[in-house]
C-alpha cells in the first residue's frame, strides 16, 4: 500500500459526507411533503369495517359505548390529526382517517 491511498480515501470520504449532508434537508422536505400528501388522501374509516366493529368505533362519540363524556378521537393519544381537522389519521387504524369527534374502545387520554 502506498502512502497516497489513505489520503485519497479520506478526501473521498469527506466529499461523500459533504454531499450527503447537503442533500439531507432536501430529502427531509420531500419525505414530509409526500407523507402529507398521502395523509390528505386517506379514506374515512367506515363503522362497518371489521376492525372498527371489533373496537366499537363510532363516527359520533355521543352515540358510542364510551365510559366518559369527554372521550373523543381528537383527545386520544392514538389520534395523529391536526387540531381542528374534521378527520385525521389514527395509529390504531392505519391507512384510514377517523372522525375528530369519533370514539373507539382503544381510546387513551392524550397527556397534557
């Protein structure tokens, strides 16, 4: 091995690292926008869905079998929608949006 190889390897490593570092913000922005686009196009969870039935999901919490009148999807730890949105994604029902004012048996109080 000659003395020049480690020097070139170090330059290649630094060059590759700098390129990756410069590309990272762009990759993050593209990833966020594609996730937002996918989330905006999610179908609404139907009460007739087998998983929804199993967890007693209801679009209207007032008509559900909840144990407390302050339990809604929007204040559940599993709800991933934005405040004020009528529908939003839920960790329990991947690939579907749930009603902001809905409820299911997997409800867990959001901290805070």
